[in-house]
């Protein structure tokens, strides 16, 4: 089994890259989806978040992610606390999913916090999708329906493009047309298949 880490700042185009990778035959594990599933029902992860932040963020057995995001993205200490709780549970669930896959699978781990969570340590290759702040801001605001200030706060808590470029084996730039980005993504995905 080959594990490939995918990262990029919010709004950079990781989801589009993943769609192309799936079309090319890679197995994609979306760590954000894993997280959403862990906080959408009573789990040990949700219980620990409640213990750390208070149960006012939990209603009907699931986490109010938008409300908690508003709090943690404006306070680095709280974000670090949330990450310390969630990363270990996400890693456990990823290990469980990996154990169900065939030995010859080529797996793309789409992990927005790839380096912060330590997931990069289990990956043999790292791919980053890189786009300008302006591009990311516009996508985040349109996609998530948040203010520019909230979007800026989110980006400021993520690794810079320079960091991603320096720590990646492959960089896919999303800085021209969508068609050019898809073409570049397809070329990288095919190369990863070997």
C-alpha cells in the first residue's frame, strides 16, 4: 500500500484535485469527512471536545462545528487544544479504514492539517495544492458563507504556501484557469499511480 499525503490551504482546490485523483483510480480518504463523522454522533472524540470546550457546542448529539470554528480560529491556544483532541481520533479512524483496503491500494490522504497532525510521517510522498491568498479568500467566503475577516483568520492559522512548497515532494499550482489546474492535477495523479 502506498500512502500519499495531500495538503493545501483552505480554498486552494484540494477537493478538485481529489476528484481527479479518484477518476485516475486512487483511493481517497478525506480527513475532513472523517472528522465530520466523528462529531456527528456520540463518540469518544465528541465527548472529549465537550470536556475541553463545554457542552454548549454540542446539541442533539453532534457538534456545532461552525460555532466552535468561530471561537477556535480567533484563538491559537483553543485551536491547538481542539487539534490535540481531534487529531488522535482522526488518526485512529484512518488506521481503521486503511486496514480494510487491499495491500496494493494507492491511497491519497486529503488532510488539511497533514503536518500539524503528524500524518505526514506515515506518507511516502507529499502533494500540496497551492493558490494565492486572494483566490483562497474568495473561494472560502463563497463556499462557507463567512465574512472576509473570518476567512482571513482561518488562513492565518494554516501553514503558508512557502511552508507547503518547502515540505512537499510535488506542488500543483492553482493559479491560472480551472482547466489548466485540472490538467496539471491529472498529470500528477497519473504519475502517482506509477
